[in-house]
């Protein structure tokens, strides 16, 4: 049940962050369909007594937004969410150490280049809604959270690294 809650929290949190990576504006009929799907999902969700989730996210703007999203999730689903400031660069290593001991987070934020080692260690599972991710995000973002054709995460940002060399010729 805890993993289901983590998946739903991820969906709620990432859905609110998706605007930056969206392919196109959502059509009115899609909005109605999504609202119906979300209502059905909410109706099916029955958290176990005392259920709680732990979320690891970086500090700063990301952390502040995660705290806000966690509060909204708590209001909507009645599940306590504990935010812990863990830099996204350190998340994979911390999860490899804490996850098997049962003290790791339920929801994490990590760079896409950690995907392979997290999958190999059995620390993350495939995304339960890959078709929506493929429909809503640009291909580069989907590829960043996929391995061997399977989608594992929810893209929240896309970073482009540019190396510029200026030399006097």
C-alpha cells in the first residue's frame, strides 16, 4: 500500500510540475477525461490507517515547492508526508544505503543518469502510467527517465549543458 501511495504522490507532485516539459496545451476534452480519471483514482485510493510517505528533494525552490505539494497531498488524501532535504545529486547513493534497510524515501528526485544503477539495485520500479508520460512530455524528457523502452520516472526538469570554449586566435 505504501508503494501505491508513493506512486500516487509522485503523480500528483509531478503533474503540478509538468508545465515546463509539456508538448502542447491540453485540449478541453482531454481535461475532462483527465479529471474523470483523477476522480476515479481518488475514489479507489484507500490509505491504510497511519499511512505516511517520506519525500527526498533538494533544498531551495524545489524543496519549497515540494513542501507545498506535500501539504496539498496531505489535505487531499489524508496521508502524512514528511519532506527531507536531500540534494538530488546525493539521492541515488543515499537510497542505495538506506533503501535496503527500510529507511529510504518513498518518493525521490534524482538525475536521469542515476537511472541505471537504481534499476540494477532494484530500488525503483517502472512507471505505472507510461502512455501519459509519453504523450505529455517531449521525447528527450521521456528518454531521460526510460531504460530499454520502459519508463521509470516522471520528468520534472530538462537541463541542457553547454560547454563553450573561447580562445584568442
